[in-house]
């Protein structure tokens, strides 16, 4: 599910953002698209650290709780 971003130059928080929004509105630049499902799936890969995916990573919290 891909959505096109439609920025409003009047709501841009910075001068750079306003310039980009104006360029998109005039057709000089292509509007970016956002795929929320792909972004969500990618975020899930980062929600668990690489250390927690190994036995060594799971031993740390267990050892800390035993003290």
C-alpha cells in the first residue's frame, strides 16, 4: 500500500522544506512515496538487537536477574 506524499508549502516547518514543497507542487520534483507496510516490516527487524538473537544475548538478562 504505497501512498504519495503531498506537502503543503504553507505548513512547511523550514525554508528548505518549503522550497521542496513548492518544487513538488510545480512539478519540478517528484513527490516521494511511502509504503507503510514495508516500513513496518523493516522496523520489526530492528526491534530486536542482534545480541538478543543469540544464546549469549539471552544469558545477560538472566544473569542480571539472578544476582
